[in-house]
């Protein structure tokens, strides 16, 4: 099969792929889940599928490939560049959190967030939680930070956390979370969890924003899908929309981000 001039001649797409991988690469019109073990070429499927999508006529700028670490994203960008050539630059290859930053810089005003918002590091978060909790000790503030982070990874705000709280300590932490949220809004700041939770709010609450992002993304690919948590799953579902042009690769035998709320249940949805 000859390749159009828009794709590098290096992109001999079937090369290095087994039959099942080729089938996944060539399936372009609906959701596709690829399950395989570590070292079996899952990321290769994603990079080849990016090339196949461009070959089929989709613009590079309409493709997003999402992974979990900056290192993995950099490696995927390099592989895509080797396979596809200069067009790979147009593909959005990034982490979930980098995608969240992009969405909030562009559309966060709908949530009252200025484009130049700041992203807090862990020490900043601990300090603000300590202050919001009435100058409790740093060790307690860090424990509260973990609980608040876990709630955010489940998509809960302070009111929802309070409604689900069991026991006096959780109710106290939910109140502290409310004060913490107020301070973040006043400081025009977000924490790590907000980079997923706030984009979800954007997509859920603002139809025009959701329509814009769905229209801009012709296909979304996700690496290490078993590591997604419930909030990330909801973001993906709203980004993809009813067209369902979505490819996920994962390993149902492992999940390394369980502490962030990752669940293998997402592989079954």
C-alpha cells in the first residue's frame, strides 16, 4: 500500500505489528480497547495508530494521545516523530494533567479562573490546608491533604465530601476542604487534583466548552488505561462524546496508580 505524501515514507504502518495489533491500528471508527501485558508493544500500537489516522485523512491537530508521566509522553512523541515525521508535531501528546492545564488556560474563565492561574506544589498545598484548618500541625495537615486529594480523585467537592463523610474526623476534613477551596479561588490557584477535576466541571457544566473540545478532537488515544481513575474516565467520556472515536491500551494485570484512585473497573466499561 502506497502512502500519501502527507505521511512520512518511514511510516510503513504494518511493520513490527502482529495481526491483532494491525487490527487495532486499522480500526478507526469507534471505541477500541487493546489489552496486553508489559513489554508487548502497547505503545507501538498507539504510535502506529496515530500514523494510520493521519493517513486516513484526519489532521494531526485533531488527535490527542494521553499518558500518565512526562517521561512516557516524551518517549511517545519521539516514537511518533520517528514513525510519522514532522507531522507528529501537530499531535497533542501529553499527560492527563497537561491536558487539564491546556483546557483551563483556554476555557477556565467559565469557572472564574484567569488564564495565568498558578499551580501549587505539595508544600504550598500543605501550608494552605494548615492555615485553613486553624493552624494545625504540619503532619496532620499532610494527612488531611491525602484525604482531600482522594476525594478530589473521586470527583467530590467539599459539599459532596461532607454529605458522604462518616465520623467526626471526616466531617472536620470536609469543612477544612471547603475553606481550602475558598482560598484557592481567592488566590487564583489550583492543585494537582484540580487539573482533572476542574476540566471535568467545564465539560459537565458548560455545553459550549464541551462542544468545542469534542469538535476539536477527532480521535483520542490513551496509554496505560488501567491507571485511570473515575474522574479521568469521566473527562475522557465527555471529550470523546457520542462518536466514540477512542482507543485505549492497557494491562488488566496491573495498576500502579491505585493510590490516586485508579481502578481496573474502567477497563470493563
